[in-house]
C-alpha cells in the first residue's frame, strides 16, 4: 500500500520559516520524481517545487530564492524548506510522487498525500 504522509505544517508569522516533510512508503522512492503542490481556498492546485529522481529541481516563480526542495532516498523522505514566508503562501501543501514505467505497456504511477496546512499570519 502506497502512503505519502506530509508533516511540518502549522501557523507561522510572516517572514518565518518552516520545513515540510513527506515520508513515503510502499514505493521504490528513488525512482520517483517528487513534487510539492499547494492549494489555497478557491484556487487551483499549483506546483510549488519538484525534484526528479536524478536530483534536478525546479520552482514556481513565487517561491524561487526562498525555498529549497530536497530528498533523502535512504530515508524515503522528501523535504521543502521555505523561508521568508508570506501570507500568500497560506495553503494546504501536498506531496506528489510520479513515475512512468515503460515496458510492454506504458503506465503512469501517480500518488498523492493528504496534505499539511500552512498558515502564514501575524
């Protein structure tokens, strides 16, 4: 059974920092491309940051320069460090694991966690 369990969210003051974690189980973590998404009320879910199985990263423009995505394949864990938090960062943050396996057929494996709430407010 695949599980992605996010943790580390909470209430943070503007300008503060936090580290989100996503513990994965039931998958071969090292072969998956991983990502952090977020969804604020009445908004669509958006990609925040992603890291490939090889370690390449990309970030949405709004978090570039103040966020770092990383992974520890030995611990099957994904991280997102966010600094200089702003009220507009308030959202539920979701962990995503995705891989396309090509053999006799092509199959996409795509898993989501249940999310962790981040609220940035004074």
